[in-house]
C-alpha cells in the first residue's frame, strides 16, 4: 500500500514542479543529517542541481558532527532570507512542517516530513508520515520508486540521516526505516560514515585526553572522569563513548566545564536494566537540566548551583564527588533489585 502511495505522490510532485521553475528547499534551523540528506535527495528526485535548487536555512549548521557531514559530502546550505525566498517559483521543505517557520516563509508548495502534530493543508503537495523514523526513509522510497540511481554521496547522506534520527536504529524505527537502510547500505561510503561518526578532535584536546587517561580506573564497572574546561560539548560525549570500549566497563560518566556549566555525558553498555536517563534525572534533575534514554543521557548543571550544594569546583574534588554520587546511586539500585 505504501508503494502505491509513494507512486501516486511522486507523480503529483513531479507534476507540480515545472521544468524551468526555480525551486528553493528550506530546512529547519541548524539542520540535522536527516534534513540535509532529504534535501539533496529531493533535488536528485527533481533532476536538479545546486544552482537551480539551492538549500536554505535560517540558522547555519553548528553541531560538529553535522558540520563534518556538510564538509565531507559537500552540501551547501545558504542563509535563508524571507524576501529572497519569496522570489522563487516553488518553495519546498523537508523534515519540517510549515508552522515551524512561524511567518518567516510567505508560502510553501511542497512538504515532506515525519514529525507528528502537523494538521496539514498549508501546502499544495504534502507527504507527512509521522510513523516513520526519518524523512530520509520517505525520500529513499521516492528514489527507489522513481528508479533513480542513488549515488554514493546520496546513499551515504541518507543512511547517516536515518541512523542519526533513529539513534542507530534503536529509537522510533519502523520496518520502512530498516528497509531503506538495507537498500542504501551497499551504496554508501563506510569511510565517510566513519569520519562523520567521529569528528576530528582539536589538537589541544590531546593534553586533556592524556591527563584523563592516567586517572582512568573502573570500580564496579563504572568509569567517572571530570575533564575540567573543554572547548566543545561533543568532546565530552566522545570521551564517554571512548571509555565505554574498555573491558569490564559498563557505565561511563564524563563531565566537563563548558562556559559556566558542568556538562555531563552518561553512557552504559546496554546490558543492564538501569537507565542512563533515569540516573541523570534523579541525580541532577533538581540542579539543572537532565534527560536521556536508557543507554545515553546528558545533564547540564550551572556551576553556581553545583558550588552551593557541593562546596567545590576544584577538578579533583568534582571528579571524586561525581564518582561518589554515581557509585552510590547504582549500588542502591542493585541493592533494591536484590531485595525486591
Ligand atoms: Mn527527521
């Protein structure tokens, strides 16, 4: 049935966009891989290039992984301007619905999205499938249905889009997403995927890393490290992922000072029953913002608040205190589980 729908929709889409039309593809602010890959897929589907169909966003790509993707796959995203966009013959948006732009767009012709909540009826062409894990999946179905050749670059982008939106096929994933993933897999460039997964580290991070590695120890499968001041949020996350690879490690909690905040990344190996999201909410929810899923979570605590409660912001003491909090929390859970 979906295939039938896709075929119908494809016909409508191509009928709507004329041969000589100037088309603008608009994506969300600070677009993510799903949005970026869907945009270049739409361009391919319409048989166009970056000159006839540019991609626009009202706010540039900032996340380091996403910047790496844009760089490696040479995806150009131009700054959007309400007046300039009004001069295009057709406005398309992918991975986002019209209400998001809240008046920044005067009209829209094409909407392809998977976010729930959009009522519809604001564009001539709409294909919103809230059940899907990624817009890149919908776009892959279009490309397959149209018999388009999917280039290595496009396959890599779409695969990455599906993977990031479904957290490595673990969240909100449907059979459609899996099928698209399997279809794209043989066409993708693994080398590029690997590079996008691990953005380059700044050279000065080597010093932080070396110091932290000397302190690395595991107690009851738990690694806790506090790095002190770091330049970027993702360095904390990468460190938490990295430390999870050592044998016997079940949990990693890595903190860093980012501006005025203590930022924490929590990971676990997914084999236990305790949730990383639950941990950060219980330990840090009252101090700042904290949340996440079973295997990955994040907390941001202003140091002003941390200092009031813990009395110290010195590196060794912060690390020891974090270790104490995390160990006690997990020990308590396992005691409860044994008792229960
Ligand atoms: Mn998406």
